[in-house]
C-alpha cells in the first residue's frame, strides 16, 4: 500500500476551504498550461509514457511479481538507466558497467523501465527488471542491442560474467553472472529492444546455481513483452512533435515537479490505469482497488494525483489505500483540515519522513517530502489547483 495515515473518513467539502488562507509557498495554485519549448523532446517524453501504458506489468509475466523494486520510470536518454552503485560509479540495471549506456544509440526514441520482486525482502525470491526501448528502425534496434549486450557485469571479485543463450529466443544476447545468479539480456524485435534482467538473490545466498530456471524466467518475460508490443504502434519519427502533450487531461491538474526535485525517480506526466500500476508499491492490491474505485488515470509531478470514478470512490480510495502502520498523524496544513499528514517512524531508511494526502471531487492527491513545511505546501498547492479548475 501507499504510505498514508489512518483509515477514518475525512470530510473534504470544497466550500469549507478558503483558498486564500492556504500556504502554497512558491508552488503553482492554478491549472497548468501544458506547452513545450522543445516539441521533439516533449514528443519523445510522450512516447515513453505510451510505451509504459502498453508494456506488461511484471505480475502479467509472473503473478508472484507484485512488489515494486524501484527504478520504474519513462526515459528519453539511455543514460537515465544508470544508477549509483556502491563503488561511487554508476551502472545499468545496478549490475552492468556503464560504458554502453552513456550515449544514446542511433535512432533511439524513448523507453520505459519496470521492475518488481516476489517478496518485500529482497533476499527472498527473485527480481525482474524489464525494459522496452523504441528505435526509428529495426536496423537501429538490432545495432543498439549489440552495443548494450557488450556491457559486462560489474566485477566484485566474482567475475564479470559469461555469455549464455536461450533456445527459445536465439536472437537474444545474454550474459550470466553465476555466483550472483543473475542473467541479463537484450532482445531486438522489430524496431524495439527488450532488455530483461533476472536476479535470484535467494538461490545465490544459498549457493544454488540454476541456469535453466533463470533462462526460463527470462524467456517468459521476453515472450509476454513481445506479445504486448504486437498491438503497440510506435509513433513515426516525423510525427513525434504532433503527439498530444496531455492526452489524459491529468498533467494540467497535477502539481508540477520543480527543477532539481529529488523525490525518487519523479517525472512530469501521466499514465493510464494499467501504466500506473507499474509504479505502485504493491501492484496486486492496487489493481483491485483501482478497479473498485474506477481509477482511470494517474498524474505525476511534485506528488501523485489519482482520478477515480466519482466523489464517493475518491473518499474510498483515500480511506482504504493510504494506510501504513508506521505513519503517524500530525497536524494538517493551516486552512486545509481535510488533508491527512503523517510522519514516518519505521524500518525503511529510504522512506520520506513526511507525507500528506487529500481528496477533492473525484481526485485524490498524495505528496511527500523531506521537510514537513514542504509537504504541507505541496498538498495545499495541489488542492488549490483542483479547486481553481473552473
């Protein structure tokens, strides 16, 4: 579940809030005019979100993969796949050397990364990371797959990996790190490259080597992803600038993420109900509640904005979904008594200490921050944007 605060019902009637009394700091308080100074960049960002809406959820590949493993996001540069690693450098997937991912390959347009594991404890079960990267042509995709596959595993004194293969997908370019029980591969299919990594930490910790199982999981991920891509039509390069910037009508109502914001892999944009499940912490629980409350779109910016079926559904989502025993209620922002704000006291050292949630009409907004005042200002600003949408 998303971190939240209590399960009691909270009144949130719009006419009880004086918008002039809200402290929104420097955040916007009116709906956003969604425009782009660079049409090409905006078109690629829109294409990345389209890919996220189309590609399978990890639990579509394996129903046990329901726990978000982090790093789920759209991207328009392959360097966005690089993440910090323990030696101070960066790596792709958290496992591969960065050299093959510092420069965009010829023809790269956009992509989406999703990742999930089978247990809240990363040392149990296994983890899947699945990428889809779109290119201008099949030739560009095939060439890029060769470049990506040239990346070796980071060598922590256990070797930098060895090539392996899939009988079911002979065109896949795979590498194996046997000690860590990790397989990574890149599979060109049409104008796409599917990148998949399987990590079985549980078997690694038990010193069990099971390559057939790793390959079987890889094959299932490739097969399901390839099948989903059959119904996806990539936007031709010369039409990217004509893609609508806010096709779901959510970006104009979502508090935009400020420059330099460090709220964990954030971005400005929106996904449909399916695409949004990639980013939910527990996708199985979210799927059921999204269906129950008619969530059809989710906006991302300086927080998250959910659009439900109606006011009643928004109240249900607020009361049901945003619950966490480690979050304890603190005072609501001045002038916004219907907002629920909490402080985190629990074992997750990566959790943001403060968050706030509020409902308005058919919408539910959730924000978080390192600072209490900032969380209060974000939720106040987001509420004002919704209330000012006339």
